[in-house]
């Protein structure tokens, strides 16, 4: 037993031995931050009362939970304190000295562990107190500073404990400083590296893989207890959980990690000093894991360099084997401290090489059916579906109570009627497979991208992106027509309150009308719009053109502060466009009551200028370009051209180099022709706001109309399409 | 008493200590000899509680020593390559040991440092090898433990210092029953200081005997006999362990007390005879050869 006085004596004696770390900690902590604060205060301007909080926060920023300076100091400090406290385990004579003392290993551990914490904590607290003192005596103190400093202290201390304890664990694993550095790299890096490499394979070989923003971050978050640096740096960022919860979670993690480290420390044989790895059982664990990673990584690099364009994965297999062999040679040379042992454990080398090759091939050929993955219906809690191409004009916003934020359907949407959704999901999986087969054969097809989020009952979230040749109206209709879909797909219409709705404008080509509505009328109007939008069928959405467009303008007011604590107006205006379809009868009636008729006849003034632009040939993707040589083939295109003498339009065959962007011809027509042509026209914007289905519009003809803007000496141009079978021969006369 | 029973220790599959059983009684100077790699240091490190035996049991005063501070309080271990605190002085070392060995006698330590002329405030890292060993021995002696384990500690000590250390040991043994355990590969180093010697070879104990007992129980006899009949008559009653001849002069290593042997030889009235003392080395040669080993291959 070690008496209490002996324990404190040991603490004191150990601190005496670690004087240099104490001095280093004092310099790093106590000097820079207070000096920074003093300099900031001395160079600051006078501030108004409203800005002082922000200035105070800025002063405390170096001590905040996400301060880069503090993160760097914490990680470096953890490394130094772990090595200065437990590095004796690398030296046989030091181990003999300390382990022969009449002190239990746990006492020795506690003494060194506690001192390592004190070396960090005491200067930190002194720094915080000095900083607070400076802020207070200069009259910049605000209560928020305490919160920033305390939260920072809690986060950095817990982060320090996690990193510091992990470094100690690494020290106990090994018996040599260089190997310690390598093993630390393994411990801290293995989780993110595995995820990164796996992510790379997914990206390369799985057609339905989709990078959903922070997918990697999410995975790391779920594995944060295997990745202490992530645990420290990111646990507090962007998580909508309470501080107390995170704090308790981190405390529990640090406690468990410390107990594990103590047990490993106690179990560590004293003769481990000087060896590469103190625990023989760890050698194959480390070696095999690194060899597999190296095999996968080098295999993929070879695939990228050589196999990418071809189907044969020979180079990838070669790379995987090469990675395993090189890694094996390197690690064995380190483990045995003898380069002649680089091929030791040949059987294991062979097995690992086979496993690495099997892994890359399994990924390459999607053996486990990643692309065919579809959770069982019963296991699905909810689904989100985002069809790219459906309402491409829209940016989704969601009102969070005070501000409008961009939102993403794949994150926000929760379709819980699985029975209604599931047939569509099945069709996506099958259609995706069909699409990729078509592509492999080189067959041309249209494509629609569909992003899906599967939320499973076990809490797991799976993202997929399907490419399908068509939308499958009958299967998607139950999804589209549900309120759960529409409330997210049109989240701005449904979530934003009328009190920040600044204006409503109804538009159809030249016919634009700002609606002067009272607050009550706005509320009534939005209720009608929401109701009719909810009732709209997919059939109409995909097959019918809208008749008008509503421009809703929201203004979100906010005052923010710049880095100098100066306030500025960060209010933003959001424009939400919503097409009005023929089924929106009440909406149209409401607008009509206030003088807006989408199909109102245009009153010609004689100042308009109308043109037909053609032909507009779309360049084919897969023709005309082979390597660095442009095709010299030419094509003949039928065009209407103007004769030079009497401005008459005549038909002619024009030869163009194949795949060129053709120019266009302009024809002025008289007012009679204007009216006849205008009757054939559809406002082009309506296609833009419409669904994804093809229409019978003429791809090569486009009509533009320049209309003089009232009161200004300028023209506004509107574009129109005409049907493919439209007879425009009257223009030839 | 320190007791090792069937102790086994392996390093990476290599047998370092192979079923060693040895008892070290209190109040004696125990010498542990053996070639390099015989397992002396490993055995000492196990006795000091640094290493855990793979098999067998090591007790100090009947208490297991590994991870047992109560038992380890009675043991002080001086490694063959001792560690001194970074930038530490003789006094710093005393402070450190004073924190863990409750009976550490700081006053005596300072007196002995003074007597041996060792500086108090100079960094130990600047000391000579011999000076460092002296500091280690003084720390061990003053720690107040019952057992002092010294691994090759006497290497590098000059004869004067050896005598000084011997006298310090003698005083400690007399005053408080200190039991020094001295491991060395050099028999001659231990000869004048040990009471009991254990011989380790290839991880096992070849023999462990009281030196005085060995010395009194075996003797060298040089004699010249009148004739073969006389010689046969004399030798028939003696336990001859070793025999060499140089002309008519016969050198015999004989077991038995000096008096018994002298009486028996004198009774036969040989032409010449004398009894000579055996060196520790000669005793070991005899003992190990009896055990079937060629001692000269075992030890210097």
C-alpha cells in the first residue's frame, strides 16, 4: 500500500522530473492568449453598447471550444505529456528503476497520469484567469465571456484527456519511440483512413453511391469513439444535442478509455522496453490491418492509373499484392528491427495478399449487391426521394422560426407511408440496373437522377442515387401526391409564414402584375395556393404546361456583426417561384378577381420587334471529336434564309461542319404576321417551370419578341416556342 | 527469506530461467554466479518484482513479491545499468527514494557520501562509472530494506572501495540483518565477500551452498607416498573428488573436515603431506565436475 503522503511525495518528485514540460506549458498557455487579448484591446476603437458583447466574445475566442490555437496546443500537449510521463516504458533501465520501487503499478500510473493532466490544466486555468482579469480591468467584461471560457475549458480538457489517454495507450503498446509514433499514427488514423478508402471504392465502383454532403463525417461521427481526434474536434460541432449530453458522453468515454489504458499498462510486461511491440498479440493485428489498407489503396491507385478505361482489373490486382508485400516488408523489418526478417511470416503474407485481392475484386464487381440494396419494407422507418429534374427552377428553403435556410429534400423529407413508396423504390433499383446495362452497351437513353434516403428502424441512414430512363408516373404518383412529399418538396410555400411575405407577382410573358393584397388577402391567397398545390396530381405536373407563374418574395431580416464587432444588415430577400397549373382554378379565379388573366390578349403597339431564331441544332455528345482531331465531316441543314434584295425568306440547304453550333437567322415580319405567329406561340418559360416530360415543341425554332418598356427607351425580350408541326409557311410570302 | 520455487521465465519463447528453486536466508551475503545469459539478472529482476514469473513462485518473507509493495519494501534492486533521475544529484536520488522507502536513512546516506568523498550537488550523469556504483550501493544500503539485490554492482569498484563496501555491508548485517544478494559472472569478485553462493547455468541452478560449509567440507591435499600400497591405504579411507599427479607429488581434492583428513593421512606416515586452502574457484571446479559439468567452460 502506498500511503497518502507517499503518493503526494511521488507526485511532487515526478513533477520535479518533468520541469521542462511545465515550463513549456507555462510559456505556451500563459503568454500568447493574454498578450493577444491585451493587443486587441489596445488597438480597438470605441464601441457602442450593443457591440460590446461581440467584442468580448472576440476577445475570448482564443479560449473558445473551436479555437484552432487551443486545439493545436491541446493535441501537442497531450503528445508531450504522454511521452514525458510514460516514455520511461521505452527504456529497460528506467523500467527496472520504476518497477522495482515498492509502488503498485496503478499508483505509478495515477501519479504520472495526474501530473500530465495538471501540467495542462493548471497553466490553462491561469491563462483563463489572467485573460478574464485583463478583459475585466479594461472594462470589456461580459457574462458571455464566462460561458465561452468555461465551455472552452470543458471541451479542451475532455479532448485533452481523450487524446492524452490514447497517446498513453499507444506508449504502453510499444517499447520504442519511433514505433510509438508509427503506432500512434495507426491508432489515430486507422478509422478515418479506412473510411476514406472505403469511400473511394464506393465512389468508383458503385453506381448508386452518392456523396451526401457529410456522409464521411456522419460515419466518423458514428465511429467517433474509435477516433479520438474526431471525438475532440467535431463532437461539439453542428450537433443538435445538449451540451450536458455531449459532456456526459465524453466523460464516460474518457473514463472507459482511462480504465482500459490502466489495465493495459498493468498488463504490460516490463521486458517490453526496447522491443517494437510490447504485446506480441498486437503485432499481427497492426500488421494485417495496415497491409490490407495498403493493398486496397495501392490496388485502387493502379486501377485509377491503368484499369480505369478497361474492364480488366489486372493492374488493380497487381497493385493490391504489391501494396501488401511492400507493407509487410516494411512492418516486419520494424517489428524485428532486422531488414533480413522482411519476409517473416510468409503464410500470413500470402493470406493477407489473397484477402486484399479478394476485397478489391468484391468491390470492383459489387459482389455483395451494393447497387441492388433495398432495405426490407418492414425495416424502413422513412424514406426521402429527390428527383432531379422535377422543378429544377426551385431552391428549397425552410423557415426555422427566424430565418430562411437552404434545405435539402434528401435530408428533410420523411415519407412514412412505406407501402405507398416501396413499389417505386423497387422500380428504381430495377430501372437503375437497366439504365447502366444500356450504358454499357452504348445505347442512348434519357436519364433522370433520383436521390433516395433510407432511414431504417435501427437508426441507420443509407443514401443512394439511382439513374433511371423514366420517372414511372404510375409508381411515383402516390409519392408525389402525398402531403409528406409536398410539404418538403415545396417547403418554402408550406413553411414560410405570410408575415415575411413581402410581395406576390403573377406573371405570364409580357403580362406581369404585382398583386396589391392586404394581410388578410395574402393569408387567404396562400391558403388557396397551398390547398391546390397539395391536390395537384402528378399526371398534370408531368403532362400539362403551367398557365402562369407566381413570384413570391420573402424578406428575412437579421442584424449580424462582423469580425470587428460592427453590426451590419444581413437581411435577405428570397424569391420563390411557383407555377400555376390549369387545375389551380381557385388561385386563377383569385388572380382574375384582381385583374390578372394569364391568357389575356396582347395589345400590339406597332413598336414590337418579333424574330424567329433557327435552326438551333444541338451538338451530339458522342460524335465529332476523336482525341485531338475534330471531325471534318459536314452536314446539310435546311434553313430559311433572307434574300439580299427584298428581305424575302427562302428555303435553302446550308452546309455546316458536323457538330458545330449553328448560327441563327433573324427575320422581321409585319404586324399581321406577328399576330398569326404569336397565336402559335407558347411562352418558353412555362416549359422551364413545367414538368420533366417532353413536349411537342419545335427544337429548332424559337420566337423572340422585343417589347418596348413603358417609360424607358429599352426593350424587354420574351422568348416563345412553337409546336413542331406548326405551319409557318405564311412567312415565306 | 527470499524463496524462489520452480521459477520459469521466457522472453519471446526463449527460456531465460528454467525451473529455478533457490532460498536466500536472511543475514548472509548471497553470491549468485553464472556466465552471461545464465539468468542471474532475470532472476534478480523477478525477485525485485520488476518481472513476473511465467511459472513458479517468488516470495519475500513468505509474501509474493510481484505487485506487492509490502513485500517490495524489503527489497532494493540495483540494476547492472542503473538509472539516475534526469539531471539528478545524489541528494535528488535520496529525495526520490525517500518518498517510496519509508525507512530510508537520509542522515546515514549523507554521512556515507561524505565518507566516500562523493559530491552532493553534482549531477550524477557527470560521475565516473565507479562513483555511480558507489551512489547506487549507498542508496541501497540506506533504503532500510532487508534485502539488497546487486546486479554486477561490484564491477568497476577498485579494491579500496570494495573493502569499504564490504565494511558497510558488515556493519549493516550486524546492526540490522541486511541480506545482500550479489550477482556476478566473476567468481573472484564474490570470493571474499559472500557467505553463500548459488551457481546458475543455462537458466537453472547447478548448486547453491554455504561457502564456509563448502570450504570446511573440502580440502586440497598435497602429498608424496612411500609406495603404492601406502597410497592405496590412505586413499581408501578418503572421499577423493579430484586427483592430479606431478611425478610422485599427488594433489588431491578431498571431502571431509581438515582434522579427519589430516589424522587419516598422518596415520599412514607418508613421505610428505600438507593441507592447502581451496579458492572458491577450485571448490566450484570440484563441485561442478562432480555434478558432471566442465566448470572451466561454465565460468571464468
